[in-house]
């Protein structure tokens, strides 16, 4: 649970399900960079329970749930609440829905033993799949959404700039999209090694070679850049390595106010797009890929921690070093 200055582990009463909710016993919850940054910047609120990348097992079903869910079923939890009727929901932006809270952000999330979840936000996992895999659906969905916006496909070369968990998931999502060539660029040796493991064709160490130099040497600009680093100057740099008609998708929560080369953007028909979260169908698609074994999600896990040591792991992730993805196992 968050305090104004950080996070601590506390005992609370178990949640009771509302009529349309179930109680999920959390099996695993991914430690997300956005949680790390929220704590680092002090933007959390008193009593907030973070954690939006989780799955587990249903242990109680509310009286009014009219879906075929039952106690014992293993599920991935879509953290985004949506009414399905408002303008944001109609546009496929449920995280902007003003009617329903988002778990781990505006409602209690997955760094807990038990979470109350609206039944409409559950996606069943097939039996035989490790329950822990439910925690992988959210970051994969974020990345699948970004890849959709990149509008790249067979024959294209795409750059993933920044190889944190979202960049690494983006590499897997790009492999699924059938692009021809994936270049990953990053600073951390551990994460660059992971990029090669999950499907990057080429991996650049940006401490040695800039992406501009890489394109000059290879002679092959990119159809799209998925900018996942949020590093200063990264957006302008990304625009500089696109081919005509190319798209830069900003996936990191970058605070950057950037200058864009307008004459080149117009003359070459470049696009810049932001990508945040995902629509409900993209979340379902992520679970499908994981269930079918099409994505090597387990390769990314470098550590599992219990709830007691989760606050400490969230601090350690500020300087990840060799750490790639950490799972809380309540
Ligand atoms: Zn996340
Ligand atoms: Zn809505």
C-alpha cells in the first residue's frame, strides 16, 4: 500500500465482492515501470494499492455475476474498467472511460493477496497454463496496441528504441505482426541480451552507436520506430531514422516537449502517434497469444519476490542493471 513517501506492506480486511465482482487470489503481478516512476516522483496517493499486471484464481463470486465464471478458475485480469457506452470506450480507449476505475491505478490493484475485480474484466486462462502467465497479458497488450499504431508489416524494418519490459514485449509483438527485420536499441547489457532472446534480429548498444549512425551504416531506414525509452531527444532522433511514410509511435510516458522537423514530416508523409494502454479486444488477443505459446514471455522474468520485498524491488528497479522483469508472488 502506498503512503505519501513510498510503499509499505500492511494488513487489511479481505475485500468483499460487489454484486458484479469476483474476488481474485493473486498468483503473480508484474512490477511495472509506471509504478516505479509513480513512487519515485511521489505521485501516488495515501492508501493506493498499485499493480495492474496480474492474474490469479477466482475464490469468490458476487451474487449478481451473470457470466460463466466459477470458483477455482484461473484468470488474467484486464485492469481497465470500461462502461462500453461512453465516447472513450467507443473509440477503443477504455483507460479514459470516466465511468469505471482502473485496477492498480484508481482502484486497488494486484500487489495484494486478494483483489475485487468486475467479472467483465476477467479472461479465463486454459487449464495447464501456469497461472503466473496471467501477469504477462497486460504488458503484451500495451505492446500489441503500439504495434497496431505503427502500421508496419511484411517487408518492413522496425526499430524498438529502449528495451525495458515494454520494449521487449514490443519485439515479441512485432514478430507476431510479420515484419521483416527488427532492430532493438538499448543501454542495459542484460536487457539487450533479452532483446536478442525474444526475437530482435539486430541489437545496438546506444552507448556506442547512435541509431542515426546505424541507419547511415546499414543504408536501411525504418518503416516505424516504437519509442519505448522516454530518453531526452529520443523522439526527434527517431523521426530522423524513418523512411518516407514512416511512423514514430511514442510508447514511453515521456515528459519531453520536442521540436519536430515539419518540412520533412510534410514532404515525406511521416506520422507521430502516442500509444497508451489498449482496447479490450487487444487484451483478449494478448491472452490468446500467451495461451497458444506464441510468445516467449517467460524468458523475461529475472526475479520473483514476495509481497514483503515488493516495495524494495520497486526501488531497485529505478536502476535496473541486469533486472528485466520482476514478478510479485503474493
Ligand atoms: Zn504496466
Ligand atoms: Zn466508458
